[in-house]
């Protein structure tokens, strides 16, 4: 057991918290979204929370933690939903929320600290020069830009710009290493893949440079259809028209919208599936012409509603907010993350939609993927057991629809189910003792793990904590 009294002394001048209730609060994220992760991670807590205000303080904390052999798990706002920010071996939670300064805004780019909330970053770049982030997760009002880069993938705006993995969607990161003498590295271009979506396992991001797009007063629109597949075809046709500028396109199957989109309910029709959209003001007229041609039932428009007071942004009905809204009113739901590879993505959606009536409810996000418009799925699932969930996953995969499993806390099992050599090699360089966010990168913990075995990885440190 590390000497935390001594560690606190050595961190004098830096904000630290060791009240167990407060530490536990900052040791949790949205892991409880998954009934599987909830059971596995409920007991997880750190020993100390340290909240640096500058890169110098980050370096001091990492130096002390390294000397004591104490794990460090970075945290933005804790909105990740795979337990990404949970300290599986205890130790220090590095709360990055106080590092939230915007340093420079220029045409097409912004430089900022990682702890800034994305909606606040957008407010500042809009006020400065009418620019905004190219895309953001649906948690923009609460999540940090650093947490998005280290733990997220894409979101609102990805229909035009793709995701974080696309070259050019992050410009530069400053990263501090976990060594006896921490180094500060500047990464750009291909090197960004070393730390983006690595859950903070191989470096602490202390500065971010992101590309910007022109900001618009996006108009929220909800279009209704009597069947989910009509909604999907509308969305697919719309997103393949070149001239209409959209920021969000999400078909969602009945009964989810009417039953769970409480604030929009007065505008929705029972039994209808919907498409949730954000449309640029100058594209509204052509958009409406297309909707009319496709016999879409325009249920809601933020530009014609009397007041938007108390009504959430359209994007807060989409991405993982769809799941959140259903879960808030009915804890019997969980969800999956599905790829429907093109060009026959619409046919694949139809096949999967027909396979699980009353059990799996369609929710798609249209995005640009490798230059093509495709759809990814976040379908809601009526949860009965882990066995049935695994069966639903298997049936998707057997039908050519790969699943990114949101019920796993490791990078590999939630992703491509294979070792990411670039991230692993970088970790060898930057975190030789394996102290950064332990348990999240299987390739580090157990290089011989056989992903084809069908077994789930259980991090030994997690087990010993539950036995303690
Ligand atoms: C309702 C809901 C909707 C969501 N919608 C989306 C979505 O549309 N798109 C999407 O991609 N995700 C989505 N997510 C997941 C999550 O919100 C996003 O990934 C979010 O951007 C995470 O930001 P955060 O500040 O909360 O990060 P956290 O959850 O605190 O951290 C995320 C990961 O980043 C690491 N980390 C944090 N800061 C740093 C740093 N400075 N340096 C190194 N590592 C760091 C953490 O250790 C953790 O592994 C959603 C989640 C919820 C609950």
C-alpha cells in the first residue's frame, strides 16, 4: 500500500482530495449504462484525486506517482460510458477539469487546454470569429475536449467531417509521459494515432489544437414516418444529396421517440419512427423540398416553434443521448454499437431490424466513413441476460454487421479485437512501469491474450480490488 500521507505532502500546493465519498464520485463515469460493466466495476475507487491547474503541476504529480509506483488515471468530465476513466487499480485520479483555458483562435484552428467543456469552447470560438468545432459528442454541454480525444470517436458533425480517427480532425497534441523525469512531447499528423482513443494509457494530454469549421445557427428538425425503414431510406437519400448542409441525421425507431423524448412529445406522433436532424439555415428550403418529395411528416422545427425554453438541442436526442433518455424512464434497456458496412448498409439495417422484433429498436447515425456516407447503429436492446446479449451480438456479426462492444472496459474488446501496435509501442516508451490507467490495454497487461478464444479479459488488478 502506497504512503498517501507522504504523497499528499509531496504534492503540496496542488489541489488534492482524499475524502472517500468525493474520491469515489470522481472515480466513476457512465459505466452503469451497461448492466455488464455495472456488475464488474461498481466497487472501483481511487485513493486520491489530484486536480492540476497547469502542465507544470501535471509533471509534478506524475513524477511523485512514478516515484511511489502509484497508478494515475486521467479524467475529463467522466461521461465516458465504458468505464474508460475508472481507476481499476486505485491510485490517483488526475482530474483535468481545471485546465480549461483557450490559448489561441485563428482562422480554421483553436489551441486550448484539455479540460475545457466543448460547448464552452464553441461559445468562445463563435464569439471570436464565427467558428466552431467540426464535430462534437452529444455530451458537448458536459464533456471535455481532452476526454473526447482520448475516449470518444465522433458525433454531431461527423456526417460532414468523419471522426477523430480521420487524418486532419486533430491537428496537434502536447502529451506528458509517465517517467522518473516526465517528458513533454508534441504530436501531429500520423503520430496522433498513438494517443487518440488510447484512454490515457500512454500519456497525459495537456494541450490540444483542433481544426474549426464555420458556425451556423443550425435548425433542429424532426421528420416522422410510419415505419423505421421509410425513415432510414429518407435519411440515406438525403445524406447522398451533395448540396444540403447537415450536421446531424439520426433515424430512431418507434416507440422510442414518442415514449422517451419527453420534452418533444407534444410534437411527436405515437407509433411513428423519426429522423432527428440539424440543418444549416441556408439549406432549409432545399431540405424541405426533399422532405416533401419523400412524403416526410415534418413534426418539429426549432425555427418555427414559439419558444425553445426547456426543449433540449436535437443532438441531445441522438448518439448516446437516445440511450440515456430511454434508460432514464426504463432501466430495462441497454444498447449496442453496430457497423453496417456499405454499399448495402440499408439492406443490412432492414435485415437486422426484422430479426429481433420487440427486443432490438433501431437507432442509426449517418456519418462519413472513409469518404463514403454510411450509417452506424446504436440500437436499444431490451436486456434479459448477458447470454442473450452475446447471442444478439453473434447474430449481427454472422450477418456482416460488426459490433463494437460497449459492454467491455478494454480498448481492444470495445474496438477491433486486436492489438494496436502503434499505441502499445508508444506506451513502452512513455509509461515503462505501466502506471497510466492500468487494465485498459490488454496488449500491455497480457501480451499472450488470445482474442479468438471467445473469452473476455478480466484484469487481475480489478479482481484483487473487489476482494480487498
Ligand atoms: C449520454 C452520452 C452521450 C455520448 N455521446 C457520444 C458521442 O456522440 N460521441 C462519442 O464519441 N462519445 C460519446 N459519449 C462518450 C463520452 O461522452 C465522450 O467520449 C466524451 O467526449 C468523453 O469526455 P469526458 O470529458 O467526459 O471524458 P472522460 O470520460 O473523463 O474520459 C474519457 C477517457 O479519456 C481519458 N482522458 C481524459 N482526459 C484526458 C487527458 N487530458 N489526457 C489523456 N487522457 C485523458 C480518460 O482516462 C478516459 O479514458 C457519450 C456518452 C454519454 C454518457
